[in-house]
């Protein structure tokens, strides 16, 4: 499974990094590198999309892009970075996340994930 570093926190052997009401919001898999981002359907912003293992499911909003490579996966909304996972080695990834532009007050800083 591996480890994911967010800020100064290291999360080991845990695929789901953030959940909302028992539903996975952010998931990261290491080998190969894949991210999943499943928004709740009732956001005040009205934005909804689902990304599962780097693939956009259902209707694709024009503002949404997933940019995968062998060592990095980035998710952008209106050209703003929502999430970026970068492999540091074969068992560790570094995650940057900022979902505030979607109306979700979850982001990382030097202390870890903030909500």
C-alpha cells in the first residue's frame, strides 16, 4: 500500500485519506500512482464530479482536468490546482490538496491537512 505525506504528516497503509460522512473524498494508491476524488452531491457551490483512479466518471465538467503521468497526478478546476500527488519513491507519495475553490474547506499546509 505505501505511505502518503501531507504537510508534515505521514499516513501509512491507508488508502482513504479524507472521508465525508463515511464516504471517501480523497484516496491515493501508490503502485501505479492513482488518485480518486469524489465530491459530495450537496455542495452549496453546486459542483459535482467523481474521479476514480485518475478517470473522470459520468458527465465531465468543462472546467475539470486530470493530468496523469507515471510519477504525478494533478487535478485542476478552472486551471487551479485542487490536488496533486507525486511519487517520491516506489512506496511513498507526497500530496498537495486545496479544495477551497469548490466550497470545501480542506487544504494542506506545513502542519498537515486542515479542515
